[in-house]
C-alpha cells in the first residue's frame, strides 16, 4: 500500500509540475456592495454589506422563508402530538 501511494504521489507531482505554464484566465469576483468588501468581513452582517435576493432560492428569498415556515409548522404538529399523547396517558381524576 505504501508503494502504491508513493507512486500515485510521484505521478500527481509530475502532472502538477507540467501545468505550471498556464495563465490564469479567471475573472475576479465583483461585489454588488455599497461598502468595501474588507469592511463587510465579520461575524454579523453589516448594513450595506449584502444584496437583495434575485431568486427565490437565494439567502433571504421566498423559498427560504417558506422552508422556515414548514419547519415551524412541523415542529408544532410534533408538539401537538406529544401533548395529546401525554394527556391520553394521564389518569382521569
């Protein structure tokens, strides 16, 4: 197993070494922010450091709110089932 992993590392190293001549054609990220991106880094979101959702599945979109509503409804149904089960088990006084 050691020989196989050493062989795989050497082949992978040769493949990485041969790809060093390529140029980077990636486009840098463009932020749609009012503030500088460096000002927006932190634990809590700051004003002007975000953008409005354009799609229902994005953060803060309608789909996210509907999933949250379904989760709360599901927890309510589970809670009602627990309450009904406990009340059935109690002896009537």
